[in-house]
């Protein structure tokens, strides 16, 4: 199975940022013959602090994502947090993503699936790969075009995550497409004074280890200047490192 890639900024900060990243994604797609799906969130509903930047909102965010597709010809992925968001988001994007914290929310999974689009379900930090059979079945039996599962690490005490790579082959027994979230898996949740920290230096190793365990896709949050990103900067891959890593994984 040809691997897919998901890449983009954590959250929509500006049209300029979207253009910068989408232009690079479209260029890599054209030159390397890969399929990078462009990702950005219109709202980050699970930020650590009330004062943390959340995004531009759904209406404006969907218009900005639509503009990216029209200008750069990329496929789109974004996440939803509430059931009522599924239908309007499904009219714009190719893949609806279910956040890890919400992967057992039946109404959310069913609403996403009823759009008929692909649904990417991120494995919760408190579940095993084997447990993901139930979210998968909820989405598949509710009409999703495809259902993907994504590994993103498990809680390991306080403010830390660890990846059990055995979850990848376990989930491949459930779904044909299993993706490794190489950036969220290096987070230090809530460990940076009211926001999430992380160790971006381990992102390439996470990707290569996932490949060894059979991953069929890779998720990277990327930014031209991660140190000044408005969300998840410490665990994001630098945009200029994306092509080199994809080349290794191919």
C-alpha cells in the first residue's frame, strides 16, 4: 500500500501561513509523486489554558481551507469536536479527523461518518490499539467512506507520553490504513507552564520506527517557525525538514 502523508500547521493562524505551507506541500507532491493531505485546524477546542490561542472559528476557517484547495490543488483534513460541525465541515474537506480525547464519542463518530467522507480516528491516550476496533466499527457501520486509525502515544504518568509501536500492527488487524502521528506523540502534555511542551528532535525517529512496524501513513504538524507557532510549537517539525523526511520514508 502506497503511504499517505498528512502535513500542515497545527492551527490556522493566518492566510499567509496557510499559503506558505500549502505551496511547499503542493510542490513536494508534484516533484516526488506523493500524496500529502493538507491539515490545519479552524479551532483547537482542547487547549490547556483558557488564554491559549484557539483559531479563527469554523465559518472563516472553512473558507480559508477552501481557498487553499482552490489555489494549490491539495486534499484537505481538519478535525471536529462537536457533532453539529460534521455536516458543514464535510462539505469542504476530504477527511474529517476525530481528536484522540473524543474517539469514544458515539454521536461525534456517527455524525462524521454520515458525511460519507473518510474519517480519521486518533487513538486515545488511554486506549490500546486493540480497543480501537469499537470506534472503527461505529464509524464504518455509520457510513464513512473509509476509516483510518492513527497512533499518537499513550499517557505515561503525568505530562508525558510513550509510544508502544505494537499498537500499529494491532490496529492493522482492524483497519487497512494506520497512520503514525509523529508530532503529537512527542508532546509533553501541559508540561510547559499552562501549555503543552514537546521534543521535536524525536519526530524523525518516531516516523522511521513506525515504518518498521508497518505504518501506512504519517502525520506531521509543520511550521516555518515552530518556536513562534501559536499552538504545539515544541513538537512541530520545521517546514524545511519535511521533504527530506518524506524522502527517507518513501
